[in-house]
C-alpha cells in the first residue's frame, strides 16, 4: 500500500520588527504599572496624550489600561477637545477624573491673571498638585517631550518630585540602560515621560501610521481670528483677551498644539488630512512651542514653571 | 525610521556644544524661532558669529556660566535616520553623566582640541567608552581652523590617541578620526575645502552609515518579565500573558524556554503585540508572550532559550562607577536593580579602584567615592540571573539603589 505523506500546511512567517521609540514607550508604561501603587495618566486631549493612550492600550492588551486618566481642566478648552475626550474614554472603558482650575480660583488658592497676556496655563499647577494629593497618585504619566523646550531636554524619564511637586534640576537621578528606579518616599511622586525621546514629527508620523483619531482643530478649518505679535489667535468663545483695535477676520487655520486656548496660537494652513499635516510639519521652519506664548515670557519660562511643580 | 543614539564628550571649551549646534544648523534642523533666539543672544553677548552652543545649554545656571551641567538630549533627523544626541558635560566631577549618556548610546563622539591634543580628560572619555563597550567611537579633532588646518597636527593627535587604543582590551571597537572645525563648519556636515589631505568622511557621512540596529547587541536571548497580563474579560478567560522587552536576539513560537530562577521549562505558545499575533518577535520589541504550560512566572523572572542559560547566582563581582556623594563602603546594604529584577544586596568588599587613565588598579583603598570606578564584590539575598557585561549589556549591568535615600547611587558592569 502506498503511503501518502501528510503535507504540512505552510506557516505564514510574520516577524514583529522593532519600532525603537514605540518599544521604549511601552517598556516605560509597563514599568510604571509594575513599580507604582497608584499611577495616573495626565490627559489633556492633545495629540501627545492621545498618543500615550494608544501606547498604553498596546502595553497592556488584552487587558484594559490599568490606570485612570486625569484631565486638569483650565476651563479654556477648545470645545472639540472635550467632546473628543468623552468619546475616547467611553470607547476605552477607563475612568476619567476631571479637576477644574476654576475650582482652585473659587477656593482662593490661585488668582486669575489679568491683562493682554492673561492665561490659566501656569494656574494649572496648583490644581494638578491638589488632585495628585487628593487621590494619592504616586506616578503621573505625561506626554512631555525633550525636543519641545530647553529645560525639558534635561528631564528624566522618571522625574522625582517632592511634596511640593518641585523639580530639582541639579539633583536628578541618573538613568542608565533600561534600569528605571521608581523607588520613592511617602509623599513624593514621580512624573513619567514615556515619549521623552519622540520629536513632534515622530508623534505625527505615528498618528498617521496607526490611524489614530485626533480632535478636528488639528486640521485646517475656518475660524474667526485676530493677529497679535505676529501670531494668530482664536476670536471665538471669548476666552482670549482682545481689545477693540484688534480686528477679527475669518482665516483658514489649524492648531499645532492644543493647550489652554488663552496661550495657544493657530497657524495658517490648508492641511485638511493627516498626510498633509505630516508633510507640513516635515517642512516647517517654526518650532511647535513657537506658537505657545507661555514659553515666550522669558528664556527660562519653562524651567521656572517646572521648579514650581508644572509638568 | 532608524534611531541612532550618540553620546558626546569633551573637555570644557573643546567646543562640544558648538559642534552639536553646527550639526543642527547644517542639517537645517534649527527652526526659525530657535535660530532667531540664537542670533539675538549671540549679539547680546558681543559675538560676531553665531554662538551655536546656545542651542543646547538649557538651564539658567548653564547659560550664566557658559557650561553644561546635566545630560541634555538633542534631536535631529536626516532622510535616513533619526538621531538622539546625549550631550554630557566634560568636567571631572561629572563622570556620572558621561557614563549615563554612554549607557544608552551606540556611538560616541569624543572631542579633542587640535591645539591642546590628547589631555587627561580625553583619557577619561575614552576609558568610559571602553568600559561601556560603545561600539563606534568618533574622535573629532576640533578647532582645525586655529592650527591652519595642518595635517601634521591632525596626525600627531591621532598618534597620541593610538597609544590609548593600544591599552584598550576592547578590540572590536571602531575608532574613526575626523579633522573638523565646528565653528567654521569644516567636515561636520559638508566637506572642507581646507583639508584636501583628508580623504575620509565628514562626521555626518560617517554617522549615516552606522547600523542603528546594533544598539540591540546580537547575543543570547533574554526576556525579563515586567508584568503579568491577566485580562478579566470573557473572551480571554484563562489568558496569562508575560509582558517584557526582548534583548539579545529573536524569539519564536515553539522555542523551548527556561524560566529563571525557578529553572522550569516550557515552550512559547503565542507572541502578541497589541491585537496582532506573530510567529517571531524581533530583538528590541516590547511584546507579550504566552507559554504552553501552566507555570508560575512573575515580575523579575527571566525567560531564556533552554540552551542559552545565563549564570544564576547569589554573588557577583562587577566594575562599579559610583555616582553618590555618600561613598560606597563594605558591609552596607543596597538594592540591586537589573531591568525588572530588584534584590537586596550587601557590599562584601571593594577590591580596588581603577584609574580612568588606563594606569591600572589601586588595591589600597576599600571605599569608592563620587565618580570613582572600582571592582566590587556583592552578596545577594536571592539568586539573580545575569550575564557578563561583555556578553550582554542589559543582563550584564545593574544599578545600585540606596535603601535609605532611594537614590541611584551607582552602576555596575558584571565581570
């Protein structure tokens, strides 16, 4: 009798190739979940924190993201960002905690800034520190990147803060290889920056490759705006101070960063798709923080804010 | 895109920050607003040229004193690669920053001032690159404009440096000499018209050719478990996934593996990355695996191929670089952390300090001070799976954590 040998079904060899920056970020997020009692992910609704959420999904799949999201609400948000936030949280099934700067103002803990350049950006720090204290969070994951600003270029991946949230820039723990030291005292907390080594272009390219949804204000749209100091400001929602000499005009713009409306300027752009946005960033000659008035206050603006507990 | 991490080292005033600024400027990586800030500041400081060092010095004290205090990270990219530069200060007291920068870098640039030649600091910089097994070292002989671009000067520095290389025990290190002027832009990105005698590549040309994948050294497979993933979902009812980053080599479904330190064996059943399954995980990837057998695996354990086991012991000897103001003394306790494994340890003895100028060991001292390097014998409270640093950087290195202050007090390279 003839023996017919069984033919094995061919195996489709698929190899997982490394994406260095993605792999590093996932590694960091898993270290946070393992080393800390109560981590939280700081979520602003901006592209960097949206990217962090995707990375966290990847890090713990098929389990849910094992920590809540915390939004420090300045009250000056773009409405599109809030709608986006609520939708995302529902899809993920994670807990969202919102703490409002307005409450800190009402409690008399901080005083609203006045004048032409008034912003709630630096007031956020108090609300953030109070929230960390309230929930006893020992690690706060943020989307800050070292390429954003000179003081941030010196930031660690695990950045230890004291009871007052202060950054002691001259006394930071050295970080070697992948050995991340998250040991802290009671009362201390750590700010964690998984996408420290990403550039703005890396983030945008990742959003494109992963097909990640982002708020509509990142894409070109028509908006009532006015010009001050060579920058374009939103004249909608009455958040940004404007005097009568500053005339409102409709322009086609988009936002490169989504912070507090009062300190985030728009750029003229007709990039309506993610591909066009990536192409625009690639050829851009202005840095992302160039559109953030909070950093223009002085050369050391960021360093000073960080010493006071800003992330 | 490939990511290449580079550490830079140089003495004070060797022009390290200027070199980095020049790389950024000539690759058109400086944005208009940053360039305008540099122009304004250079003018205010009374320079008639652009002071590129202003592009990197970030802290108030650094700008006031014109020095670099802490490791700064600088980013730029070309068509083919993304570059991350760890800019580390050159002062003697900042050895710890140089070691830190070199620990995550595949390549390193050492700056030498053409007028001063090889100095004590150069010894130290090269020694650290040697100790950390940094694969590619570029010796940028800078300020060539101040020695009339003379070939003899370049050759003389090169032959002095060769004497250091002769003392090195890391023979696979690639060392490349390039004559540059960071200030004038010679041989940094663009080829210089002043050094017709130099036939080699410019700094950027050289960097562009380096293989960034080598950051993950090719050696034996090491998969330290960071966390166990147990979704409480119906569709993944019995799922137990082991999440970690893969070092040394590739891991495939069906591979026979051993779990350390328990020495239990099993086979790789599945490899996940997010919602996709793979047959093979490439080195460097952060994946999640499942095993054929229901075995006990937790954080701190390590999965290896059964025919590639590391050492599993309760004591080890390592070259330690000390980074704390409080010195390291025998009889004291520290936590040893290597990846996801953290074990209480006792310092048994300090066998001697090692001079960073290649002059050898001094066995008369039995403590290690800040920025000193020495051979240390350590007793562990539990067995640790480890390799020699020369064979595997990730599982051959560790940090020492002070059990009282929680500071990262030192780094060890297992011998």
